[in-house]
C-alpha cells in the first residue's frame, strides 16, 4: 500500500492534474456558492467533460468539484442566509449572523479553514481506510454482491425518511429502468419497445444529467428570484487581512468535527447536513469556549459545521469505492462516472487499478490545499458570483447539459433521453419525489441483478440463491445492516415527531 | 391544481406504469422473469399503496377544505412550458442547425425572454462567449465532434 501511495504522489503531481485541481476546485466553489445549484448537479454535468479526459485527471476533476461545491455552499449561507448546498444549512445559522455583525470576512475565513481541516481528515481516512475495506471485499461472492446492492438501496430510507413510500417507489422506478435493455445472463431484451437505442439500456449519464439539472433550470426560471448581495457586504470581506494563526484557531473543534464528518460520511445515507448539526452539537456541549454564543453568530459554530460537512466528502467515497455502496447522491453519481470508464468498485480497484485510484485519492488530498488557498484569497470574487443573473445561468446550464449529453456518444438520442429524464425529474419533484432513489435504483439495479443471476446459476434458482445467503456470515451481517438502515431513520423520525409534539 | 390532486394523478400514473410493465413482463422468457417480476410487482404494490394514501388524503382535504398549496408561484406556470419547450427546441436545433447558430440563437432569445434587465448587446455576446467555450473545451480539448448542422458551419 505504501509503495502505491508513493507512486501515486508521482502520478498525481503532474502539471495537468494540478491545473485540473485548481480549475475543478474553483468551479466547484462557484457551483456551491450559487443557491439552487448543488454538488450533485455540478458533478453530473461535468461527467461528460471528464469522460473525454484521461481517467486520473477526469476523476480528480469530479473530486475537486465535489469538495469545492461542499465548501462553496457556505459562501451564500454566510452572505445571504441561503445555504448554497443542503450541508451548509447549519453554517447559515451562525455564519449569517456574523455577517450582520460586520464579521463577514471572519465567517468566510473560518468556513474555508474548517472546510480544509474536514476535507483533509476525510482524504486521509479515504487513503488509509479504503484499501483495508477493499481487501475485505475480496471475500465477496455473487450472493454478497447482490446483498450489497440491496443494502445500498436501503439508504433510500435515510434519504427519504420524511416520506419513505415515495422513496421506495422512486427506488423501484430506478430498478425498473435498470431492467431496460439486454438482461445480463440470457441476453433477452426487455422493455425496449422495438427501439435499437434502448437495447443497451437507459443511458446512465444523460439520465443523471437530466434528473439533476433540468428541474433546477426550470425552478430557477419559474421562481424568478434575484439574489442580491449588498456592496457593503462585499466590501466588508476585504476590510481586514487574513492572519496565518487563524488556520489553527480551534484545533479540537476541527479534529472532533472532522472525525464526526468522516464517520457520518461512511454511513450510507446519513449525509453532510446531519454531520454538520452533530458536529455543532458536540462542539457546543464539550469544546466551545463560548457555548452561549452558538446560534447568535458564533465563529466556533461555523468551524464545527464546516469541518463536519466537509469531513463527509471523503468518508462517503469509502463505501462507494470499496463496496459499491454510495454514501450519498454525489458519490452515486461519481460511481456512474467510474462505471462509464469501465472501473468497478471493489478490491480490484485498489490492486489492478491502483495506478488510477491512488492518484485520484492523492489528487483529492491536493484539492483540500488548493481549496484553502482559493477560498482564503478569492472569497470576495466567489461572493460576487452570487450576483450572476439567473437567466444567463439557466441558459448556460442548458447549453452545457445538452452538449454534455451529446458528447457521450455523439448521439442526438442521448440529448432526447436527457430531456425526458429532466421533465420526469421535474414532475416528480413537484409531487415530492426525490431524484436520488431513482438514481440509486438505476445504478445499483444492474449490480444487484448480476449478483443474483450468478448466485441463482450457481445454486440452481433464485429461491436457493436467497436461502444460500442465510448461511453466509457476510450476507447475514449485510442483512442485519440493511434492516437497521431501514428501521433506524423511520424510528428516529417518529421519535423526533413525538418530541416536537411534547 | 390542488397538491393532493397532483399526488393522486401521480399515483395513478405509477400504477398504470407498473401495471403495464407487469403485463409486458408476463411475455418475457422464463429465465428473465423472476427478477423482473419481483421489481415490477414490488413497484405496483407500493404504487397501489400510494394511490390509496393519496385518495384518502384528498378526501380528508376536501372535507376540511384545506387551502390550496401551490407548487408553482401564481402566474409562473407558463414558464415551465416555455423553459422546457425552448430547451427541447435548442436540443433539436443543436443537432440540425449546428452548435454555433443554435447556441447563439438560444442564449440570446431565451435569456432576453426571461429577463430584459441587461443591455441588449450583452445577450448575443454571452451566446458567442459560450460558443467559443464549447469550441475550445469540447471541440479542441476533448475532441468531441460537435454537430455542424445542415449549413456545415463549425
């Protein structure tokens, strides 16, 4: 492993990769800073661009956008009280109050410093924990792979705990869409309606782009909102200069919050929002010098929130890269990006494809340093981005998504597919459906079906395949984890509702 | 339209979709059937549950005369159709007219239609900047054959 890491440093530190890190991080910060645009959308739109690039810089680009967007969300949270990404909702609470007190620069500095520590901890965890977990996945046969697919789908319960039924239907819709095309064992065609285009299945990337970007464009135009950052706010950012000691201002808060973020990230479905609220709660109770200031514009709260939600970034990639279980929506999309490059999660990724995955992780580590530099010295410029008129932003996204969908295979049908999924996503969002369960079903469906088909061939039928799972320890552990993953969010939601009633 | 009615229509669409897919699955070969059946029947079962829940919610709302909850701001519904219609037209023009003409036209016209606040020359300028970006990033850097269209420009 150490040898792979040393070689990866050599492979990651190329002029092209560094350029990709700088550009990807800046782009991610811009995407995150713009309210309404999410890291998921940014990564989905960028997949076609990275598809044409070499694998390592392509993956580094996706990682850079992911980390940049996670931090970027705090800029609009601090300045506008509008979280650019869901994960920065907790930052808005204290960050914006700091802005109102005339401490916008301090809030933005703290958010980038804490994001850096959170991201750094998550990159280190990714570098050292992922290979260990990948080794463990060597023990997995078809039954375990099928069960992993099922376990991956159970994160729908956490993502859609407010309305589990809609999440489950979305998941089944995704699984149904994954059935379209040739079946993996017999080669029979399913649900193609006589079209040649559907024989190879639903085009994953155009579908992802459509589901995540088109509804946001329509919402942007329909809401007709113009976000205004006053010039006073922007001027206050540049008033005082940054001091180096600010990077180490709250070491315990950075450390504890980052660890919370990493652990929450590894748990499929938990997400950055939960991590930041948990980190704030922990810091307030155990670490803060002025806990009474929390919620009133506390710098310590901003530090905890941002270290927590950026700690999730690398953590969420650990189960995705090693087991094929995406920890959140962005890692599900990144998994799609890996799969179209012919890379499949698991132990082989860390052995046969070590020349790709380790440089990617080192690139991910590098992103954190550039995020710190860009965030510290460019915060004022990134803040100006939130003044960008929404009409230009909307047309820009439509143009990029159209070209992106077309570029995958130089095929106009992919563009049509993207629009079909776009309108489907919009209509479903309007009746309270989230796109992520559909994406999870679409991605995990084929993995689950392949595992089940292989297991049924070995054991002589689907019934036997399921029975054989009960005699395999890893399968049993995964069944237990799946049940926990399904039940825990529902129970947690009910307890919360009961508490609120009281 | 009332949110509950929308949910009911949505539930009906899901039931129809999974029901139709169940019918199609029955015509598949025996080897493919078990897994596909599990998926479509599962989807159908939960869609039926959703249908019942939506119907009950609608009846309760009718009795209580709950105020209508709007999912689209009033007067802005037409923008859903305009935005989507223009995007599809752009997608088709992109292929048949080529990326240069279609992008400049789409950016200029649609951005102006949505918001007329900027100076008029800004709209085509943004279109041209986007075309240059597409040319260098996709055409040159990523070697994507961008469509030249019937006029063969690009």
